[in-house]
C-alpha cells in the first residue's frame, strides 16, 4: 500500500500509458488495436464502459478513454476460465479469493452446473441447460416465484426478447441494476417533467452558459464527458461542481486529442467547487433558490416568468415553502461558507442556459428523489428546460441501462406498454407490478425455493447487505447466471446453480442469416448499432438473444412467438420492437440509413407529457441524518480501477491511493476527535433494526473530505448498507448516506 497527493488533473499521457499497459497485459497487441480501432466508431463496437454519447464527428485518433480501454481489456482478455479451471478450483477455494482474482481468471467458455453439496462446478451441454431451466420454471407453484434480473450491458434486442419471454411466462418480476442506480432520477423526472430520461443532447453542452455537476466523478466514470466540458468552457460556459470530494477530473482535463493535453497540460474545468457535506444537496439548492427569489424581487429578469407562467404548475406553493425556510440553517447544513453560496447565486442569476448533470452522488440517498426534484425546481425558475444549451442530464452508468428500460425491463411496466405487447402479440401480459431489487432480495430471503435468473451483472456484490443477499441467493431452488466473467454471485448458488457463458460486445455474433449487429441507447436517447469483431473463443458461446430464445422456446413454446425462427436474423427482432415500442418506427431502416434513431423526448421540445401536461414545481425534504456524537456519514464510491463489481486493479490513481481497496477516507479532525491512530486498522459498524453490521481491517486515509463524512469503496463496504435503508419512492438502496461508527481494536 502507498498513498500520495491526490491528482489535480485527469487524463493526459498517464491515462494513455495506464490504458495501454492494462490492454497489453490482457491481450495480444494486434487484437488490442483491432478492437480499439472500431471502438465507438460508426458501425463499430459500442464501448461497454459507460453510456456517454458519441460526438457526431468521431476522432480518427481514437474515440475512447482510459477506462473504456480497461473495460475492453477486461472483456476481451486472452485468458479463459474454462472447464479445466473449474475442475482445479473448488467453490470453497474460489470463495476465499478476492473479486480482483475472480475477474482475472479469464472469460467463461462453457456452460457449467453445480448442485448443493457439490464441491465443484462441472460442464454440461446447452440441451441439458434448456431442459432443466424450463422444467424448473414450469414446476413453480406461481409464476411470481421466478425473478429475472438484468444488468445494463444487455442489448436492446436481448432485453426486448427477455421481457417478452418473462411476460408470456407470466410475471413482471424484472428487477434491474437501474433499481440501484438512476431509479431515483427516473421517478423524479417522470413526476416533474413527464419522462424519466434527461432532456439534453451532447450539442447542448457546446451552447450552455452554465453547467452544474452534482455528485458525479466523470474523470473516472465518464471520462469522455470531460471533452464536452472542455468544449463548453471554450465556448464561454462556467462550471460549478457540487461534490464532497475534490475529484481530479473536475478540476482540470489533459485532453489526449490536443498537443497540450498530450504534454500533460490541463485545461481548467470547475470555476466554482463546492465541497458540500454528504446528502446536503437539497439544503444547498434551496438556499440558492431562496436567494434567487430575493434578488428577483428587485430584478425580475433573474427568473423566467414567461416560462413559469406558461409551462409550469405549483410555483406559488413552492415560493411559499421557500419563504418558510431559514436560510442560515440551510447554509449551515451544507458545511459551505456563505460567500461560496453567494458566488453560486451570482453565476445562476446572470445566466439562463443551464444544464444540471448528476449521477450516484444524488440518487443513492433516502431523499434521493427530492435531490433531483429540487434541481428541477431550480432549472424551472430559470426556464432552463426545453431550449438549446439547457436542461437535465442524469449521466447513466451501464452502456445500455437506459435502453433496457425502454425495451420494457421494468418491474412496473406502464399500462400503455403492456397494452401494446398484448395487441402486437395477442396474449394477456400480467398486470400486477413485480418486485424490484430490494424487494426481490427480501422475497428470496424470506421464502426459499425461488428461481433467480440474471442476465449479466453480479447481484451479490452490487446489492446492499452482502451477507443478507447471500442467504437470499442460497435460498433459491435454482440460480441461473448468463455471464461473460466469473463473479461472486456464481459462488453462492441455489439448490442448482448454472453459469451460462455468453458472447460479449467485442465478439462476432453469427446466426443462420449471417453476422448480426445489436443496438443500444445512450444516456441522451440516441439508439445506434454495435457489432463485435472478435472470433468467439469457444464454440460453446451463444449470444444473449440466442440463450433467451432457447429458454423461452422450451418454457413457453412457440405459439405466441416463433423463437427459433426469430434468432436466425436479428432484423426480425427489431421489426417486433418497431411494432410494439413507441418511437421505434422504421427501426431497421433508420439504423441502416443513418446509423442512429433518436427517441422522442417531450421536455427537450418544451412539452411535458406527465398527467397535467406541465412541468411541476415540487416541495422536497431535507436529509434526516442527525448524527450522534461519535457517528459519521459514509458514502460508498468507485475507485479509478473498477467497473462496478469488476475490479480492474488495486489503485485509485487520481485520489493518490495505491495497492489497497479496504480504505476509509476521513477528515483529519475526525481522526483526532475519535482518537484514532492512522497506522492501526479500524472496524466500521452500525446497528439497524437490531442487526449489527461490520467490516473489519480497514485502513484510514486522512483526506480532504468534509467533517463527519467518510468515503469507502463499493463493493467492499456493501455489507454496511442495510437492505431496509432506501430511497423513498424509488426504493434505491441509500448506499451514499449510511450512518457509521468506528472502532479501533
Ligand atoms: N470506470 C468506470 N466507469 C463507470 C463505472 C465504474 O464503476 N467504473 N460505473 C458505471 C455506472 S453503473 C455508474 S451508475 C456510473 C457512476 O458514476 P458516479 O456517480 O460518478 O460514481 P460514484 O463513484 O458512485 O461517484 C459518486 C460521486 O458522487 C459524490 N457524492 C457522494 N455522495 C454525495 C452527496 O451526497 N452529494 C454530492 N453532491 N455528491 C456526492 C462522490 O464524492 C463521487 O464523486 O459510472 C459508470 N461508469
Ligand atoms: N454500495 C454501493 N453499491 C452499489 C453502487 C454504489 O455506488 N455503492 N452502485 C450501484 C450501481 S450504480 C449499479 S449499476 C449496480 C451494478 O450492478 P450489476 O450491473 O449487477 O454489476 P456489474 O458489476 O456491472 O456486473 C458485472 C458482471 O457482469 C457480467 N457481464 C459483463 N459484460 C457482460 C455482457 O456483455 N453480458 C452478460 N450477460 N454479462 C456480462 C460479468 O460476468 C461481470 O462479472 O451496483 C450498484 N451497487
Ligand atoms: Mo449504475
């Protein structure tokens, strides 16, 4: 373990070096360049690293970032975890290993099965898989005893077939990673603006006057966003960052596409950096709005009264509620200086083309929906929605998480969506809502005998309350994981456990009619194709749509959908999507002719398709994290060397932390007040509803973080996130604001 000074600039020559080092360690040089040459190019491989959109004009130098290269290396690595690997490694032995080790054993190459009591997974044929899975599903007392999870890398085609199969089977139990991610954004935006997606496009960044970045670390998680921010600044925009940590990527960007960037000279980004206390964003935005309203009494032009009058609802009530708030106590909560807030207000007052971006720093709190609604209020005051250079920008994580939802991966499908399935396919889909992630885990925990199927992802490590979730999975009659890589969820299986290896983004998909492409939707509602260029490493690998269609055909038969024929040519799947999902008319033609399909987005055009047809002002709740004397508030965040539960390496370079992940970033004054010795390990613990949760052996890193706030890494500290603490309305685990106590043995 080593620590150093946190970086003050992101990307540049070091990023190129680290990306290539990881790529060449994992794959042959020729393979590396073959994939990278196609990465994010039109008709090429869509990067599985994040959902940030591609610019209209793609750079020939390479349209990808350090972490995109790492994501590719992780998927396309030469190494294989084949049948021999499973023969040599018992499940007990694998459980002792780290997540880093599990991921570095290579790509899965053959279907494997294990039964309770077996020491090892053993290879099985696909015929046996389809037979056993379908007979187990058909044996269940109730269709709702089956749960079908999805992670956000799944393509539109696979997602559409999966949800169609599940609904013909007879349940809406379709939890997905979104439930732990941007669900709060979807809930807040649907209620206020009528659609659960953001309103801006990439081009809006170049036209904006002011960009607010709340609770997001793009230098690590969406590095290509930095290019858009740099261009926005060149065009005159100001940037305000609201984040407890000084993240390098928000301070300055060494653009690898420019000579200065390659020389390591950074372009400054944030004009104002507000190190807010964890979960005090509502207080901050309310303080800003209150001040704006005061100023507007003298200078009405500060607010967009025409917009407020014609396009919104609830302004008077909102105004009234702001008046009742005490400004001083709001500011006190934020931990910021009044002058900093004044500066923020100055920037907002004089500008009207404002974009608000956010990610997990806002969505994973008990009042997460409030966080986002409060930001919408601010944008509405300024008329900053539905015009160029302005709007909402929830920055999505997984590369097709937004598309999966559009395709119907949702435990709460709308009536309109189900009606459309009913009329296109001539069957009656289940109408009752299904279970989301938290409810699924609780259900599997309390009622043994369920079937859990996972299309990608790693529920055990991604979910809160790790040991609780482990019991939930082990309680199942059958667990089925369609995966590219080995992960911890595979090691805690049901009575019968399957690992079904599939083709990834970088692989060629060959079906009867020839090579197939897939499609994905980016964070800004643009759908485009993706096509791998690597010959599959094993004859056993099938595509996700192929696996789904075989399970479906065996389980529900071919009367409603001819599954076997459908997968001969994926254009046919897209024809069905075009018929049944709004906005996908002429899907195949648009993708062929223009390589992109833009989905309808009301707020982008200034229409608000919610129940009242107007944008809603809302009244929102502050956080309720009253801390005891010796309590701290913990956020679980990503290091620079991971993709969610996939650990690329042990460093967090921008934060100056090397060779260790079991750390606690802590303010010096808390270290002193709690009388902790930095050299000695600590235990973090909490008690919620009578259950003690703890993680031992953690290392303190003194860090520039607001007092009473600490940061740890996900998934190592998920054990400390109680499954019952979740966002109101969105049910998202509150993994960014968990009360914690410290013990030093
Ligand atoms: N390389 C890489 N790329 C990824 C991922 C990855 O793991 N690795 N994951 C993908 C996925 S699925 C997602 S959802 C995104 C995640 O992208 P991010 O949301 O950027 O990821 P986190 O590390 O969770 O970072 C949250 C940020 O919010 C801040 N924060 C925490 N609590 C608060 C708060 O209360 N208020 C405010 N204002 N800020 C707060 C933290 O300091 C941190 O900077 O990235 C996607 N892209
Ligand atoms: N404490 C805490 N918990 C969190 C978060 C947090 O910030 N803090 N973040 C949450 C968020 S934002 C998210 S999105 C979730 C992520 O939850 P998940 O999406 O469930 O987790 P991932 O780690 O992205 O899944 C990794 C696995 O996906 C499989 N995989 C990769 N590519 C493919 C593919 O192309 N096809 C298939 N079939 N499988 C593939 C591999 O086997 C790999 O092991 O975690 C959540 N959990
Ligand atoms: Mo996510």
